[in-house]
C-alpha cells in the first residue's frame, strides 16, 4: 500500500513538473477562439463593428487550437528522457492526449458554433464550404506558426513581415506540400471529432428527454 501511494505521489509530481510552459500557453491561445465563438455565434448581438472585429480576431487565433497537435514533437523528446515505461504509458502519454484533445475539441466546437450561426442566418448551404475554407486557412496558419514562427498578433504588429513570409514560404513546393498534408489531417481529424461530439450531444439530449436522470437516480 505504501509503495502504491509513493508511486502515485511520484507520478502526480512528475505530471505537474512536466506541465511545461508551452502546454499552458498554447492551451490559453486555443481557449481564446473557443470563447469568442460562443460570444460571436451563440449570442444574440447584431453584427456591429465590434462583432466584426471579434470575428477577425477569432479567425486569427483559430489556428492556435489545432496547432497543439504539432506539439507531439515534444512527446518524442520527453519519452527519450524518461526511463520508466509506466510513467510513459500511464502519465506522459495521457497528459499529451489530454492536451491535444483540448485543442482539437476547441477547434471543433468553434466551427460547430459557426455552423449554428450560419444556419440561424439562413445560410446553411455555406456551412460545408466555410469549414473547408477555414481548414485551408488554418493549415497555412499552423505552418506559419510552426516553421517561420509567426504569431496571431503579428497581423497587427508585423503585417509586412507576415505578408512577406506568406509569399516566400507558401509558394515553394515543400511548404505547400506540408500545408496540403496538414489540411488533410485537419479534415480527417475534424470530421471524426465532429461526428463524435454530435453523437455524444444527441445521446445526452435523448437521455435527458426520456427522463434518464430519474432512472439513473433510481438505480443508484
């Protein structure tokens, strides 16, 4: 028993120590477009100049959510420095999966909120084209963030360098190939996560409509 408690304490301590700065920072950046999507697309506010400013900010920060997937490269480094298979399997890998899952889910919910807004505006036919277009823009944003190391706020602070970076990088074959591959990964990941999210939501709605809570309380 003492060994188990000692191992759990060590594992939790390792997980806390391994909560690196990039995880906290990138999670915060992924949280921004998620919050903005609820304000922009689930609220009842009209499309004022402030709304449009929020929409541009949302689109600028949106690539930060799936960008978290590229932090998988840090997992390889962490695995090499950890010599316990149990720490790797039970703590390190789940920690990264949770981290990346948050980024993917923030991206999915943001686009689902956009789709809800478009349908509410009578523009349901634009939901799929909008998703595809945003996947493309996000793929370019991920490349610009991972390789030339641009940030979302560089649109305001370094617009000239950003434009130059877009033309100097994304017109070459290798960067373009990376963007295309990233687009494909986004498309597949988003489709699967979206189906899972909608499935769980429909199941929960059905569960509530049939008085599932009361039956569950009766069983417990």
